[in-house]
C-alpha cells in the first residue's frame, strides 16, 4: 500500500505543480486582460466585449488547477474541533469516513462535469470570446463553452486524486506507518490558524 501511496503522491506532486504554474500564468494573463478593459473603457471610452468573459474563463481554470493543492495541504476551511477532541485512532477513523464521503461527492462531480462539458451546453460558443486568427489572415474562431466547463471536470478529477492520496495517508497512519509517508510538497512556510 505504501508503494501505491508513493506513486500517487509523486504523480499528484508533479501534476499539481504544473497546475499551480499554469494558474499563476493565468492570473498574470487575467490581470493584463482586466487592465486592458479598464484602459479601453475609461481612457478610450470604448469598452471591449471580450475581457469579462476571458477573465471568467481564466478564473474558473485557476480555481480548478489550484483547489487540489489547497485540499492536499489542508488549506480549506475545516471544522476540526471534534477530530481534535477525539483520541488519535478515533480521529483517523472519522477523517477516513469524511474523506470517503468527499470522494463520493467528487465522483458525482466528475460525472456531472464530464456530462456538462461534452453535453448540450458545451456545444455553444462563447458570446464574446474568440481566438483572433483573423489577425493573421485566417478566420476568427469562437471559443466553445466546453473549454470553460472543462475546468469543473478537470478540477474534480484532480481533487479526487488528492482525496485518494489523503485516504491512503490516513490508512498508513492507522497502520502505524505515519513515519513512512511521502512529502505532500507543501511550501516550507504554511500559516495555520490558531
């Protein structure tokens, strides 16, 4: 089981690092898009149609790509008074139960995300977001909404992968193998609430 945990942890570490880098690039691009909109709207008095849609697109993807890292590091808001009050073994069992329920919700999210991405709604084009191939002699291509909706699907897949890793970590702790757990790739300084 520890070999499987190490494999999943290594894959999650690599994929989540890539996701955080893509999200950082998306954040930078989103700032540029919003600043362009502010400039065109308030300086030139000629608002562009596409920046709001582009910013929403980028924000959805940033959320889908960074939420799994936050989940892995315990960065979500948690009510942990009960687990802290319980003995270690009972706390681990409660944590496993909660992670199992979370996994069921995430599997449903994966199914719904896939259905929404590939279904009827995903076939529509964005009202204002286009790939400007006409700048290079081609024809502008309207962006399909499925590329925006896919952020839910990808985010749920990544969250489920992290959830499986967290379940295996908790089982290892219950088995007394907490000292053999792989790194979770958390930043060296994590701020914790007191």
